[in-house]
C-alpha cells in the first residue's frame, strides 16, 4: 500500500486508495510527505481533499501525480506533477522550505 520513497516521503498508487481515513491513520502513526499517483486511477476530489487537509494541518507536503491533460478541476493550491520525478522534486523543495522556516 504505502511505500517509502526517500527520507520522509510516502508514495501511494491511487488504485489502493479507498478512503481517506485509512491513509490518515497511517500518517498519524508515521508522519510523511505524501505523493499519490493518480495516473491510472483518479479518485474523487472529496477523498483527496481529506488527505490534503490533513497534510496541511501537519505541515507536510501533498503532491498528486497526474498527466497534464487530466489536470483539470483541481484546486489551484494543490501541487500536481505530471511525473514521479517532478513530484519528488516538489517534495524536496517543500522539505527545504520547512527547514528554512518559509
């Protein structure tokens, strides 16, 4: 289900995302910046919103991987990247900002 992709980064394929409570309970036990890969399956925005809100409350990053042509109807504040490499870059940038207290 939730894999570790690097220092403090969790990675989840959206195919395994059935409700936000499951992932939030995992993140409560082990806080991580989170990438959700939605290239194969795009969950409902309300499901993603619950996870996004939790991550923001925890001062943790939340990035969605989604092809450019599918990047519509998402809130402007969400970080959306077309590839896993770019998602990891966004997470790294967020971690640096936290370290510098931005």
